[in-house]
C-alpha cells in the first residue's frame, strides 16, 4: 500500500478588501511593508493568470474567471515563505485554506461618492459602488467566505492611509478593528436624516 503525503496549506494570508475608494491598495502596501510580508494585488494575479475576461459594457468592468483565479492564488500563496497580504475588491475569492484574517475597509458612502467622482468614474459606476458600500456587499462576501470570526472592519472615512494601516496592524495582532457587522451605513445615515439624499 502506498502512502501519499500532501503538503498542508498554510494560513499565511491577510486579505485586505473593500469597495473601490476605501483605501485598499495604499493600506495594504504599508501593512505588507511593516509586516515584512509579500504583497499581492488581486487585479495583477488575475491578469497574469489569464483569469480576466472581456470588459462587461453594461458595468464598465472586467469579469473574472473565479476558478482560474482561485487556482492561481492557491499556487502563489503556497509558494510564499512567511506571510502574505492580498488586496483587492473581490477578496472573497482568496482560498479560505490560506486566509488567517480578512480586513474589510469601509467608508461613509457620501465620502466614497466624492472620492470616486474625483477619480473620473462614470455616474453609473459611482452609484453602483456607493450602493455596494451602503449595503455592506464586501463585508457580507468576506463573512460568507471566511466566517465572521476571521473578519474585521475598519472605518477609513477620516483616516489617512498610515492611520488605517496602523489600525489594520492592530486588528492583525488581535487588538484593533471592529467585529464583522459593527458598521451599518443605512442605520447611521437614517439616524442623521441623510439616507434619502443618497438613494434618490
């Protein structure tokens, strides 16, 4: 009888995800540098692995072959000695077997709307992302993929990238970040009497 030994998958990845405009790239770069970790961008891994499809004209965004990307991520993360930081909008696609924590960056939808408009996003794309933030889309995806015990939220609305990165590092050490489900923009904006401004 032959015995096959399988390499154990390492839970060596910190996922930093969130709606576009919440500060993922800047925060992830600082966190990776301070941790001495390897940094991966989901967009770059998707492009290099052939996981990107043609642009969807309706949403002005590229679709992703999820199975191809998951396989590529499993390969690159399995080859990393030490820790890795993976940043990107679709962070829930990082294989759970490699993920030690997911940090979801959040921003007030009004602030997000302003940031994305300044980036030159179309009105439709701005509204789509603002709605996603309002409805906790990235948070829900992260919790469904990794479990609420492995997910932390950080409100970056009034934080510099350096301050948000410090909060992320505290979350990784178990001393910072908010438990999943702590932020509700709908409840907060409704309480401020501003929710209808956003959804008109």
